[in-house]
């Protein structure tokens, strides 16, 4: 079997297997900082195993949209895992499917389908969560596209692998205001897209205040397991893009060596530990914003990214 195909499978398996662990480590770290014992880092795996064994309760208002949504959402995040640099710095066989802009559209498709499924059940909480998430998404997507432009103007490409190479090869590019501002804006978007403080409390249990979790409250059993698993994959993938493209573009294997790809896995986990530490510090140090102030936070992310793009033309980067 060609090396590229093997690494493609390994990369997707890394995302599938380690995404719940990433969420579990962050939950445990937040509990420890709060002087609590907290759940085991393996708790997300136990939750998934329990949900996969359970039966399902389906609303009598639900249609095929509700039934199919978890599979579409899970497939979207699995698709993104094959087109971005997770363990290799060279494109793998399926990387041609899309660039970072295309990847952003796939993420948007997953969010759109999740919102449709929430509305499909005629649940008040689901509809409220869907409307809130859609409003936030309408502000997030323009900022995300501008963020990718900040890296694109430095690498002259919107291919994530070429972006990685451009930043890894140039110390000058890594300290330019364009790159630094794009990095800050993208991290703000990661917090928004994954329901972290200051947008939403990941440990919140009050339905009326939920946004991301509010959209999947009507799910149970296997379909709920898929939605939970997909959410952890999304967080893992966005954090991996942040570290491998924006922050630390080294430590990846190449597409011609299986050993190099396997060695890159623990390096990736170390990078994600650093990213997760910053997320945990923010989660435990700041309060959640009032809902109508979320627009200010997203507006700041958009303006920071936009200033980064404008700066690139001012200084001739």
C-alpha cells in the first residue's frame, strides 16, 4: 500500500482517537485549577461508549433532516481531517479536495446542518440554540475568511501546506504584524466556534443559556454520541490548524515516511497541550460575556484580522 494512503488513514485515525482525549484533558485541567477532583481524562470515551450502547428517543416532529444530521456533521469534520496538515507538512493524497477556504465552507456546512436538525424537532430549546448559533456564525465566518487571508498574503496561497512551509522557512514572516494579528484573531474564533469562555461555559447545564450544546439537546443514544464526537473533532482540528500553521509550523513528518508521520503524533499532542493550557487559563480566569456583547467580541476579531491584511499592503509583505 502506498505510504501516502497509509499516512492519510493514520492522520484521520489520530483525529478520531485523540479528539475526545483532548476535551477530557481540558476538562480535568479546569477542575484541578478550580481545586476540584474533576472527571478522568478518559471520561469522554466512557460517555461515548455509554451513548453508543443506548437506545434513542426521537421527537414525533422530527423528519429525515434530524435523522441524517449527525452522520453529515461527523462526515464533514472527518473530511476536514484529510485536507489540513495534522501530522505531515506535505500534502497527502486527498489534500487536493480543498484549501483552507474550502475547509471553512465544510465547517460551515456542518454548523448549518446542525442548526437545521435543531429546528426540525420543534423544540423551544433547540430552536433557541439554533437561532443563536446561526447569528454568531454569521459574524464568525467573515472573520475566519479574513484570518486565512492574513496567512495567504504571506504565503501567496490559501493551501494550508504551503502556508505551513512559508512560515516555517521565514522568521521574518512569523513576526510580521500581519501574521501576529491573524494569529490572535484565529484564536478568538476558536473560542467562539467551540463554545468556550468568554462566549459560553463548556460546563454549563442551564438550557436557556446554551448555544452550541443547545442545538443537540434533543439527541440521544448513538446519534448524540456522533454529535459529541464530532464536536470534539472540530475543537481538535481547529487547534491543530492553529498550532501547525499559525504558531509552531515545525515538527511535522513528510508524506514519504510512515515513521516520520508516527513520530509527529506525540509532537502534535505536545503542541495541543500548549494550546489547551491557554484555553484553560482563559476559561478559569474570565467570566462569560452577556449574549449581546458577543457581537463586540466577534467584531474585534474581524477588525484585528482586517487590520492584519491592510498592514500587509502598507509594509509591502
